[in-house]
């Protein structure tokens, strides 16, 4: 697929005055415009309830781009493509006005009838919007029509199914782009390249050579202002059902026969089908839940989750999950994939550590050998570290751990596109590879629903980890009983040759 094509489209953003639009979508569209990936034939219609003039809307777009990127060379030209339509999405009467605006802009900018509908709003509105887009004729276009949907895609399998049925009345599966913004991250996309473009990894990428794989996605922040949302979600639905399981699928999938969307997605679906389902009392052997209590970080006393705004004082919501995921197929039988994710943890990091099996015998018995590790640093730093054993200069033949690192810094980092930028561009190009197919969503909810069903049966003993720690002790025990422990690998430590 052409990576440099200029895109022509009408982009309709529902929820255009919201946080996501301001922090992610406008800056990402600006970067595409700045790099010449959006042609002059594009227009954006922002939809939300509050009354705003086009000029006020354009000013808010400019503000968000400048505060996020600090750029303004082409900002006036960019913002002139933005239009605002004040509209309550539950009100049937104003979709016709929206349709006229869309048709006028189509003609004015020569948009070839291409339309992207981006739903950056609370999920309860997704079904209503999709139904109206069809019934009011906004999807009757001669170009493409695509629906971009933010997470969460449902709250559980039944609600996800219902939502899917609603949006499928207006859009085919090929026209639905379910966002998982982790799939836009540079190093998440790099997983398949590391695996499938290196002769030294793929032959070892199985249960004969890999002891376990660990995926950590930790945040130092608490729930902030999102208490109301988080109370109904928790870490399991907010992180595990989507981002964490997507990373597992990319690490575990078989090499696809090509990089075409359907080939990659069908391999990922096969992983989801192979994940061992856990339910009932067994859940305790595979999953650990946690909720943060108070803590002191850098002399600041941090509140417990239950004392955060809009959180129940008796809340049973988990802010931390650790799990052992088993993939029951030929390649992975017996290899645990450990995942952990949580809020108010000691560090903000997303990392994958692949631990290779020990060599059969240690000739350098003076020292215990470290296993080889392949670390994929996803954020905040981007890169790869390979932990090897090698001799130190000198007379002794001891083996010491050495690290080979590669970092996406310097020139590369300046050009590293933000996840949303890549995903918006992919959607305009019609490349759905890095969006989730319905089958992936359905299998992952099916897996996660059994865990939440078990957890709702009993009240957890919360809080069970201190703010500023790496989670509950039980998360360490989970690995210890298999003879492993979480790797506390350093941040990338490389000389940046570009500086
Ligand atoms: P938000 O800040 O609360 O924004 C919601 C938007 O919806 C506002 O523009 C609001 O504008 C509009 N709105 C609400 N009710 C409406 C109605 N009846 N008719 C028309 N417009 C209406 O939410 P957000 O943080 O941007 O999140 C949007 C979606 O993205 C959610 O599904 C969220 O889960 C997902 N998401 C967000 C982030 C993030 O970083 N923020 C990350 C991942 C996923 P008015 O009040 O003017 O109507």
C-alpha cells in the first residue's frame, strides 16, 4: 500500500469538543497535513452539543495543536478546513442539517464522496449515531464510508454484541475501524518486524527455547478525574481486554502468509481461540487483582483509590491486574505469558520481556548465568535490548551480562509518528490491519467476562498495594510458584549517536 499518498476525505468527528479530540485527534491531523499526507482536499466537521461558531471551533483546534506540538506555520491554513455543527446526537431532527453540510463540503473541496465518521464520544451513543448516519442518508456516498470507534467496545460480550449488531446495520465489517491505540504505537508495530525479519529470533520463538514472556504496562498516575468511568470499568476491562491481549496476540501469532489485513488478523484470531479459558475458582490460580491504597511518592502523600473523586468508599474495582495466560497450541504449550497492568505504580512503563530458557550447562560455574532476555521497550522509551553473557576484558574467563541496545531516538524520534496519527492515516488509506476485527473483540470479551464473573462473586481484600509500589505481593507469588520472577529491567541505556 502506498505510504506517501495524499488523502482526500471528509472527517466527521463526533465529540469534537472533548478531551480525545483536543489532545490526540487535532494534533495528529495537523501532523498529517504538515507532512503532506492530507491533500488540500479535506474537511473536518466537528460535532458536539455546545454552541460554537466555526471561528470559535477553529480557534480551539489551533490552541490544541499549538499547545501539543508548539507549531504554527501552517496552522491558519489547516484550521480553515474545520467546520462546526452543534448537534445533540440523540436528537433525530438535526442529522439532516449535518447531511447538507457534509454534501456542501464534499462539493466545495472535491472530496470524492469519501467519509470517515470518528466516534470520540461515550460508547452509549455509538449505536444511535450509526443508525442515524444510515437512516438520514449520511452514508449514501459515492466514495468510501468508514466508521472509527473508540474503546471501550462494549462492557462485556453481550453488550459488545449488541453494539456490533447496531453498527453493522449501517457499516460492513470492512468499514468498521475499532481503535486500539496500542496498535498505533511504534514499538508494538515493531513486534512483527522483530519476529519475522530476523533469522535469529523466529527459530527460537517457541516453547523449546522461550521460558516465559512478561508484559508490563504500568502507570504512576491514579484514576484522576475519571473515577466515574473507572468504577464501571476497572483495569481488567480498561487494559486487559484490549491492549494487553492484543500484545499477547502479536507476540504469539504464527507468521501470516502475507501482511494483508485479513492474513494478519486471522492469525491473531487463532491466538485468541487458543487462549486457555479460566473460570470459577481456578481464576485465583491465574489472576491477581489489586487496588491501590495510600502511599508517599517524592514526599507527596497520595490518596487511596477509595478516596479519589467519584469513587465508592467501599469500591471493589480493581486498579491492578496480573495474570498468567496460557496459549494451548503446539508452539506455546507450557509457556506462561505473564501480564500486569495497574495505576499508581512505581514507574510509568510499557515493556515486553522475553526470557529464553537456560542453556543446558553452565561452564562458567564461578558465576550464575543470567538468562538471555529480549526486551522491547514500548513507552516512554522506544527500543530493544538484548541481554547476553560475555567475557569481560582481562585474564578471567567469567561470563558477565552485557546488553545490546537499539533506541528510537535522535532523528528517528523526531519523525516517530504518534499512534493516532498512524491510525488516522491507515483508516484513510483503507488499511485495517492495526484495528481490531470483531472476532478478536468477541474472543477477548469471552475470556475476560469469565474472570469478572468470578471476581464479582467475592469482595476483594482491598486496598492491597501501596501507591508507588509495583502492585500486590500476590503478583510476585504468581510467578514465584512457577520458578520465575518479574524482571526489573532498566530503562534503555544507549549512546545516542545522532546527538
Ligand atoms: P469527553 O472529554 O467527555 O468528550 C465527550 C464529547 O462528547 C464532548 O465533545 C461532548 O461535547 C460530546 N457529547 C456528549 N454528549 C453528547 C451528545 N448527546 N451529543 C453530541 N455530543 C455530545 O470524552 P473523551 O475523553 O474525549 O472520550 C471520548 C471517547 O474516547 C470515549 O469513548 C472514551 O472512552 C474514548 N477514549 C478517550 C481517551 C482519551 O484520552 N480521552 C483515550 C482512549 C479512549 P458537548 O458536551 O459539547 O456535547
